[in-house]
């Protein structure tokens, strides 16, 4: 199984060619960063799953590693912890 993720932001002009180039993929996801053009529409018309991107802002000291799970992100968002997670 081949899954392809294409990150986008206002990519309406180049997205059709990118989608054609990966047409053989079993799964196609377009991770959109908040486009204001037709990018999401083009993606869904092509059969891709268009999903908004969740941006994480980590405040850990340099050199430290933090591992975030989906549950930890949801909990941080529910508690209003803007330093841990925020939606774009």
C-alpha cells in the first residue's frame, strides 16, 4: 500500500500536476495549512482527503525532546494550553 501526503498552502496552481504525479497511490492526503485559494476544493475534487493541519508550538528548552500523542494534544487543547498546542 502506498500512501502519499502533500503539504499545501495556496497551491491551487501547482496542485493539479502534483496530484497527477501520484495518481497511482492507494491513499492520497492533502494536508492544507489554511489556504485561501481553491486548494482544498481542487484536492477534494481529485478524490484526495483534504485535512487541515494542526500546528504545535513547543516551549521545551533547546536540546530536550518532547513526544506528543493525539491524546496529549487533545488534552492540551481542551485545557487551553496555548504553549502546548494550537489550531491554525
